[in-house]
């Protein structure tokens, strides 16, 4: 049982939810102090349960100035108090289309539903913090589903409870890591209580029976939840989707701004991120004016500093689609080894998520899953991901993404060689089209791993194999070191018999350069820097048999830089010329083109090769600043993604910095083609071009 609190103070315990909660707590073995305005009902409660289990205090929580002393007296009289349940609610309906709706009543709803509860939380929290140092302690609030989806006819109740919900989230966020007090919110639907008496006879039967609510609420509390939602506002899936996304977004913003807010308070002389919530001693009065001022100050800080204080690699860049690499190959071909050798090549803060659909070697998979570079591993078994589980791919990706905060920088789908990558690739492309902004995906490439040693055991030149090869962007020949040159040529010929020209490379004992396997993305730019040549060059290794070889001998790499002229003129890339290059480059000759582009706001690049008509809005007056884009061309497909991170880090004299990874023997031809100056150039002829072969 994860609800260990044994001495509770219940506000509003004379009726409705408060009374039901008080009864249930005593049934569960807790001692309860019931608080309310009606002495007769409080006496009845104590008489029902006995003075050894129940006690009572008559108090009106609307008297804000008396709350600090009330809390002090309670803490002194009941030192074992380890739980406070703040339960209060006024609800009225208003016809705001009329000219004389009751504004005083509206104000009173906020007074009772928000300010009295905030004042009580503020007064009791210091005592609970001290208690939580030795035993579990909790502060529980009664909220409502209407704080998430408001009801137009109850704006005072919906609005005040929404404000309370924001307060609860904020309090929980500020206490994180600073206090062990558990902040819990119970969110009921309409419940059959006296809250609806103003409706007359129909109010008595409105909503969920009180016993059902109490049972479901305590199920959530005993499960250890800090947000206990009972019921919902239909449609169910929409309600819970809003609730979950809202909370995760809030928590992301809170974690991102926490160090910056702490620094602001430190520099301004404020000792804590709240006038009193984190202080060790309760103050004597509740300063409503200060609370209101602080609320406005917080809103101002959030608005003014959000862009500059939030880590851009977790906000702006993660709004771009997450690239997906599909890695296929028969069990034992070396896919996991390829991944293990990829990880050390990535920046330490770059996170991959792995989606699998097969059982692999336990030791290697455990090593892969435990590495800090893998932020999430999910297995999809029950057969082929491309045949049986394509319909579940969206759910799997959504779940994987939701369990990782911040979202991963890249997702790798590792699937067996019996899978059909065409179907899987089409499913990823469908998700890319249909996903809402900020939650999308983009197919970066399909990589097939072939075990040269055992190729004869599962080679296939059937129609299915040909189609599979057609949807493969890169073939990696693995475990070729132990076979003869003749045997390797035979495997190469058999792949050629598939009748599909597909780019291929040899691995170096399961290692391939990341520049060949992965396209560039915003997270790599932000975490590795924008000097694309770094780490892309080949380098030799000594092998056990004593000979040396270059593990990237099957590829050649060119580095291109376009700078402003010697006269110091600024400029931008000629987008139409560059797009001709991207549209005509042969994927038999070119494996990857990736780079950073400085572009004019008047001529932005197309967002992708799939839709050349889709371009960012142009700035018609021509006064907007130049924009920066990440270019990623992979196996005939390309995307251009805007990047604020690149804009801040770039040298304004560099119009383009591009790396081309080419097939063997292609670099001389492409170097000459690029140096002609017709494909990569500045607008209006501005710019000095240099092309260098790195490998």
C-alpha cells in the first residue's frame, strides 16, 4: 500500500466528498481531525467514530487572516499530523449574457475555491515539510475534471478550480528535489453531493454516486499516484490525451527553466522561488497582495525569458521531426554490433531510442540497453514488425516518445531480415505526413546488414527480395574479413542479381562511420558543432593479421565551403541552383549530402523533396534577417529544416558548408562538377567556393 498517512486533517468534512473521505480514512485505520463550519455535523461525526479515532474543529476557511494562527494551533495540538486534505468548493451557474449576473457571488467562488485553499496550503506546508523529514507526509487537494475541460455555465467554479490546478502543479514543481512532502490532486467528475443543491431536485441525482467516487479515488491513492483522476469528460481519449500532454509539457518547461529561475532569485536577493512555499517557517499573515503580485511577476518572467532561458536543443530543435533510421538484417548479421560501434561516435548528450522486434544476444542487447546513449528500448515481438505490427507502430513510437523526456534525438528501428522494409518505410512516411507539428517523424534511411560469411544460408533472389532491396538505401557488408576475395565477389554478384542498384559499404569489424549511416539533424548540430568535416574522415586501423586497411575505402568524402567575397559583402545561397543539384544527384554516386545553409527570407528552400511546393512563408519587405537551414540529403531524398541553434552559432561570412559522402572513385568527377560554380553559389554571384577532398 502506497498511502501510509495515519493522522489527517480534513477541510470541509461536514458533507459531500470531505465527509466521505473522512469516513473512509477512519475505516482504513487513520485518525481524522474534521474541520467545518457546522458544529452539529462535526459532533455527529465524532460520535459516529469515537473520540479515539475522530476529533473536530469549527473553523471558517474564508477568513484568510485567521488561517496562519489556525494552522499553528493545529500543529501544536496534533504533532503527529502527517496529512492535510484541502477540500472546498462553491459552484454556481451564471447567465453572463444578461446584464445583471451576480459578480459578487462569482468573486466569492474564487475566494473560497482558490485563495482560502492557497492560504491553507501556505500555512500548513512548513509543518508538513518538517514532518516529512522523518515520516511520509502529504498535502492533498480536491480538484475537478472541469479544471481541464471547463463548463460554460459554471465559469466561476471551472475557472477557480483551473487556477487551483495550476497552483498545485507549480507547487509540486517547486518542491521537487527540495522537500519530501507529496503533493496530490484528486480530480472528481460530477458527484452526487450537496454541491449541486442550487439546482433543486435534479441536483441530487447529478453525477457519480459518492461511494463509487470514494472507491475509485482511494484505488488511485493506494496505487501511489500524485494525480488521481476519477471519471472523465467525454470523449475519454481526448480528455486523457489533453491531461497527459499538458502535464508533460508543464514538467518539461519547469525542468528546463529551474536552473535559470534559481539563478534569477539568487541574483535578485530572493531566497526561494516563492514568497513562502519553500521557507522553513510559516509567516504570521497571508499577504494576498503579495501573492497576486508574485503571480503577475511569474507570468512576466515566463514570457520575457522563455526564449533565452530554455535550452534550445530541448525546445526549438525538438520541435523538428525526429529522424528514424530503419536497420534490417537477419538475426546474427551484426546489427546490434553495428549500433554498439555507432554510439561512441555520437556526442555524449545525443540520445537514441531503439525499437526492436526480435530477440537478440542477451549480453550484447543488455550492453546496448544500459549505455547512457540509449534513452529508451522497446521490443515488438510476436513476429515481423512489417507484417503483423505495422498498425501498432504509431502507438509504439508514441509510447516510446512519451516515456523519454526530453524526446530522443533519433529513433532506430531494428528489425529482422525477414521483415519487409517497404511496408515499414511507407508507414513511417505516413506518420510523417499525419503527425501534428512538434510530434512528427521523418524517414532518414533504410540500412540492410548482410553477413558475408553466412550469406549462402539465406540468399534470395525472389521478387520479394528484389522489392526489399529496392527500398534499401544502403547495404552494409559485415563479417567479410574472414572470407576470401573470391567469396566476397560472389556475394556482391548475388546482390547484383537482384537487379537493383543500391549503395554499399564494407564495415570494419562491425563499424561504419556515422556520417554514412546517419544524416545530419538539429540535435547533432547543436551538440557536436557545425564543422561538418570533423569526424567524417577515414582513418586506418591495425588488424590482428598485421595488415593495414582503411575501413572507409569504399567511400570518398568532399568538403565544400562557400564564403562571402573578399570585399566583405554578406550574402545567401542561391536556392534554385542548389535544388537542381539535390534533385539530380544520383544515389548510385552520392550516399549523403549534408550541410548548413544561409538563405534569403525571400527565397526559402523547399522543406523536402517530397513536396517542392511547400516552403516557409517569405518576408515580403526584404528586411528580415537571413535564415539558417540544416540540409540532409540521403539516398535520393532530402529535407531542409530551419534551425535557430545554427543561426546563433554560425559564422555570418559562411554562406554554405556542405559535406558530400560519395561512392568509390566518384570524388574527382564531383569535385570538378562543384568547382564549376553552377550548383553551389551565392545569390547574385557573390561568394568564394572551395572544395576539398577529405577521404
